[in-house]
C-alpha cells in the first residue's frame, strides 16, 4: 500500500533541543498540548507514533547521507535525490502516513536564534 511521508530538515544545537521541540505534553485531564513543532508548522492531525527524527553530530548537505538508516530510506532517497540542498543540515524529521502539503497549511521554514527547520517535501513509500 502506498503512503505519504513528509520531510523536514534543519539545524538544532543538540538532540535534547530537538526532543524538547517535538515533545507533546499532556494536561492532567489527558488532553494533549501540541509540541512547538506542531505549532510552528500548524500541523493537522497525524499519528504521533509515526514520526522519526535524528540529530547528527556532523552537518550534511547530501540527501542520501541525511536519510540513510531511516525507515524506507531506499525509497525516500530515490525520490528526494533531485532536491538540491542550499545548506548543511544536522536534523531530520519525517512523519509517515502524513501529507503536509495536502493538509493545506504549508509553512516552508521556521527559524529563530535556537533552531531552523525547513519543510523539504513529500515522498511516497510502499509499505510491504
């Protein structure tokens, strides 16, 4: 079955900062409080169990190197190979079974003094 995956690349100072950025907190009643990531990009509903992320010690500007070892990396690398990255990145965020463009609120880039994150695009993968 074909599914979409949405890709963001960015730069964070360390993995802990990335974790804080994507952390979903919960109120006493059990309602979720959206993460900074979800608020920054105005994400719609997605399965929070289907997010993969990583932080690299050495920044990279080759999509193949950035996506290596993620789920379905062979399929994703093939589709993103034509993307020319304008800078080096150390942070990768993927949301599987989610199409950020179809969600209708596409924000391309968010940055402040602590981090930068760019929406790169959508790919399809076949879940075997």
